[in-house]
């Protein structure tokens, strides 16, 4: 998360970010865990990250005889990362939506979540607004639609018929898009917290 955020800290539109294949490469993960010293081919991104954040650097001694252990550790880490991106996606999405949009009703939040994943149980609440509805209701639906579109763009779901369940079938694309989405939600939550803190400071 920190490594991706460092690369794209100043990017305004997260949906334009391309997560490099190397982020899910065993060699890159190994250097992320152990550092880039004594590596045959240093990963520039990882090296720069460790220089800026020495807290995440490996301070122990590397032994040539433990090469298989290091390799296994990188593979295990990579497996855990992929499992995390798969099993915690919906939970993190739900918590983030509830935290980011407190002014939206519970039904509205449900419509957002279903719209993002393309589970259309609440489609009527989002897609169709009665012609006689007030401007407030129309704006409310517009906000929900805008949120759905933004989140789906970050997830790489370009077409209205695309579903996360279908994206999962293409594992390589799936992991890159989900990592990007986790970073997007993390940045949005941090921005929300900073705004709230600023408002509280102004009130004081």
C-alpha cells in the first residue's frame, strides 16, 4: 500500500494508474522484505522506498545458505497478499462507503455497493427517478450514480455490464485493479479524515 501510494501520491485520477506487473513478482516482493542490497538486479522503486522509509527496511544479516527460506517467504507473502485482496474486498468496500458518504441513507449506500459490484438488486433506487421527483431526490440519485461510476472506473470495470465476479476470472488483471482500488479507498478515507480535522480546528 505504501509503495503504491508513494508512486502515485500526486495523481488526481486513480483510474489512470497502471499497477506494474513487478508488484506481484516474487523477486520484487523478496527485495521489499529483505532490501535491495546484494541483489543481482536492484529494483529502483523498492530501493527508493526503503531510502525514504527506513522503518520498513530489513536490518538483519542475509545469509546465502538461507536463499531457499527467503524465496519461500516471498512466495508466502505474495500468496497472503492475493488472499487479502480477494477475501477483504467487499468488507473494506462496505466500511469505506459507510465512512465516506455519511449523508447518504442506508438504502442509498446499499445501492452504491451493489452498483459498484454490478449486483442490481437496488437498481430502481439509482437508475430511475420519477419525473415528478423533487430536485433534491434527483440530485441524490445523481450523487449515487457518480460515486458508482468513479469506483467502477478505478476497478477497471469500463462497461456497464462488467462485474467483479467476472473480473476475478482474469487473476493477473484482478489483483492489479483490486490493489489500485484499495489504495484509492485508503487515500479517500485519509482525505476525509483530514477534512474533518480541519473543520474541527476551524470550529475551535
